[in-house]
C-alpha cells in the first residue's frame, strides 16, 4: 500500500473527526440552553383566569372504567 492510500485514510479520518466534533458540540450547546430555560408558573397561568390545576384527587378527574 502506497503513501497516497495512507494519506487518503488519514485525511478522511480527520474530516470525519471534525464533522463529528462539531455535531457533538452543537448538541451539547442545545442541551445547555434547554437546561437554563425557565418558565414561571404565574406566567403560564396568567393568560386564563378560569384555568385551574387538576390532580388525581380533583373532582374534575373522573374514573373511566
């Protein structure tokens, strides 16, 4: 096997490594942005004054059998 073959293999590996490194960095940055995002409860419920919380013990829940 000649020198050209090994240079091709090394070049292809370097390009693949760069692409995968950049993709991993983009994913990590997206996860960091999502982990820092916050939504306060008062902001979520301020749009509708008739909106009420529903839990498992709430009378609004019904048993479907």
